[in-house]
């Protein structure tokens, strides 16, 4: 995050970004997401899109999404 802030400030103040920050950010997004997913699975703390389940239950109560609790 510090590199991204320095890159933005360098671009705004000196019209020169830090080279490699964009590539470094792109390369680290995938490992971060997969590590967060592994951590969430290990802790049984996955998030789910409740708004989609509620919308599904409201439009069609006999849909498969309503086998879960829709409140």
C-alpha cells in the first residue's frame, strides 16, 4: 500500500510514477485472493451473497436457493 501511495504521489507531484508498482500490484492480487480464500475455508467463515438469495426467494419461493434460510 505504501508503494501505491508513493506511486500516486510521484505521479501527481513530479509527473513520474515509480516503475514496477503496477506490475507488482498485478502479480500480488491473485496470491492474496487465494490465501484469503484458504484462510476463510479453514475458519469456516466464507461469505455468501445473501441479497441474491433473498431476491431468488422473493421471485420464486420454490427455487433451489430457498432451501437455505431466507430471512
